[in-house]
C-alpha cells in the first residue's frame, strides 16, 4: 500500500509539473488592464504626533498584463456621490491622468490630506474610480474603485480621569502633543510606574497651548505637583 501511494504521488507530481510548464509557455496575451491594489483602505492619524499637520497617502494600482518598455498612463475620477471629505479643505485635488513608467507593473496615487482641518470624531471618505484609457482597460470589477477612509480620532484613554485634576477635559490635541514629546502613546504601565514623569511632560503640553491659544486647548488653572 505504501508503494502504491508513492507511485501515485510521483505520477501526480509529473502531471502538475507538466501543467506548469505548459502554463509558462503561454504568456498573458490579452488586453492590458489595471486595478487598484485594494477596494478599501483605512487610515487613522489619531496617534500621530501633533506636529504631523499634513500627510500623503499612497494608493496602489497594479496592472494585469506585462510591463512595457515605454511610459503609459492611467486615468482616475472622483466618485463625488460617495465622497464625504471636502476638496481643498480635507484633501487636495487629484490629477485626472497618472503615469505608469516604462517596465513598471504597479504605481501609487498620492492623496494629500490636511490633518489639522479634520475634526476629532469624523471618519472621512474619498472614493476613487479607474477609467479606461488607450493604454489600459479595466480589470476585475471589485477593484475598479477604492474607498479611502481616514480619521483624526483618538479615543480618551481609561487613565485620563486619574490625571484630570491637571489635564482637565479630554482633548485629542492635548494627547497628540504629549505623544509628540513622549514619543508614543501612554500605557497603563507608564501610569503605574512613571506618573510624575508623565505629568512633567503634560506640563510642557500646557505651556505650548498657553503660548498658542489659537488652537483653543485649555487646561485647568491649578497648581501642578511637578
């Protein structure tokens, strides 16, 4: 019985290898097509340092077919019906045509986001659609469009109330400025082991917003213990 399994396995391996050889001998010869690499993407800027005021998202596209030894271009339109972000306020206008360089099989569409113009709760959406050109037809239906969601939301951490005498009401900008100075978000272990060190940094956060009242970030008028 063991020998029979070995023979059958060997025969199957030969057939698979032959099938692979046949497949490789017939390269793709259809129309060149293009797709987004994903049909939806989600970006959260909430835990980014306060100093990150703008950012550029790179939205991938990829071709179905072979790279060519010359430049080509693909076309994108904005689906306004399913876009909630405001052009010019939350994100910059996109080009209609983008280049795909010679010998490339993928590329990125840059979407520039204005983080400081985002509120602290909303999830914004920009939906892009690919359009046929002389160089590319459209690929699979599911990836002919991409829904890009982004937010500046950063939920109030559970430890905030322990320090609220000095920090006051939760404000996402207070925490983001802290992250900028501290280098990362706070853990429960940080609160347990380094409470005074954390308060010293928040005191610097308070000084920053006291000097920059245009952000509307207010701390309680109390005496600090650090």
